[in-house]
């Protein structure tokens, strides 16, 4: 089994994005409930605290959902077991096995061209896509060369 990317940095990225979402939600709540932070033409309008709480929770959930997609919706470890490729996910912990007969294509995709970050993409014959964690292009190309020679 080989790791793709760094699991510790994934936890840090998830924490940063989620923390920023919590901060943004709290700031919006404060702006919506306090007259002190509003411009004078809007200071007469009152907004219920329940509406402000709903908006704050929606912002926090949006950021946590985005962080989940960026961090945990991707496999971080790949390996070969007999006639299949084994993908491991960190959270929630799960293992997906794809037989060589089901594989259609293994290739790299550009995640961020400015930082030279790529992702390993596995496509099956039934149209399912599996994306890896983000890593530098040289590591992803190594995995593409190693695992794309399936029978």
C-alpha cells in the first residue's frame, strides 16, 4: 500500500476551512443581529435572532461541506491485491476494491496548475470515478505509470 499526499496536511486543511466557516458564520450572525455594525439606512430594520441563526448555520454547513469534499471525499492510499486495485478512504474509514476487469482508465488530472498539484483519477467501465488526494505531479505520474498497466 502506498499513500498519496500527506494525511496530516489533510487534517490541517479541513480544520482551517471549517474554522474559517465558523468565523464567517459568527461574523454574519453578529452583523445581522447588532445595529452597531449596520449602516444608518439599515439600522431601523430588525432581523429575528432565529433567522440570523439559520443563516449562520447555513454558512458553517456550506464551509464544512466544501472542506469534506476537498479533504475526505478522496482516497488517500492505493494498493494492489491479486487481480484488483484497493482504495482506502480516511473518513469515514472504508475500503473500495476494483477488479482489473472493471477498470476503464487510470490517469492524472490537474487540481491546481499554479502549485503543480495533481490528482489520480480512476474510471471504471460503469462510469464511476474515484479521485485521489492531491499530490505533486511527479508522485501522481509515478502512480499512473505503475497502476495503468492493468491486464
